[in-house]
């Protein structure tokens, strides 16, 4: 009797601890995002000598609606950061690729739809590649910072073209 009571208590405690703590995947995603943010800040300081007087505006406020939309937007930014000259962006590109593979694995395991997000690079981006790279780095940094604050959104499979599905 006493051993079954202890066993029930231990199982209940294990379930409570596992529910209250973020999953290992979410924590890994948060660490990868923060690492990439740190690298972006370093690259901006070392390779982009922009005057503080230049205002690039508030940027685009792309929502983190769910796992599918996060994957699609990060894939879009990854494609945009491939515009040469991008030698100094190689580590950020590798970090982003790793993050995308982790998100893809999470999406597949949760049954989230993942459309093919690749679109061609616009001529405007190739005409001014340094400015383009800087603006997309800014957008990536802002988006990753927002993602770190909204990790709970990764429990949803939501995209503008896909119905909302909650993952338990």
C-alpha cells in the first residue's frame, strides 16, 4: 500500500515537472535564436558602418502566429540573405539553416504543414546588396528577438493559408 502511494506520488511529480518545464526542443530553439542574434549584432558592428542618423524605419512587424508561419518567414529571410557579397554572413546562414532544420523537425513531428516558401530574389535586392543584407539582418534580428519572447507560439500550426491547429 505504502509503495503504491509513493509510486503514484512520484509519477504525479514527474508529470508536473515535465509539463511545467519547456521542452528540450523549445529551449534548443531559444538558444539557437539568441546565439544568432549575438552574431548578427557582432556582424553589424564589424561589417556595416552605418551612421546612427540613418533611420531604416521600424521594420516590418511580421507576426509569429505559429510554427508554420515562423518556418515560412525564417525561410524567406534565409533566401534573402544569400545575396552576394555575403562572406561575413556565412555563420549566420549556417545558424539559420540549423534553426530551420530544428523547426522543420518539430513541425513534422507535430503534423504541421510546411509549404515551399522559396521565391526568387528581387532585382532591387541585387542592385544594392550591402543595404539589402543589412536590412534583412535587422529584420532577422528583430524577428528572432520576438520569437524568443513568443516560444509558446511554436505549439500552434498556424499560417495565413492554413487553418489553426493546437498541438498538445
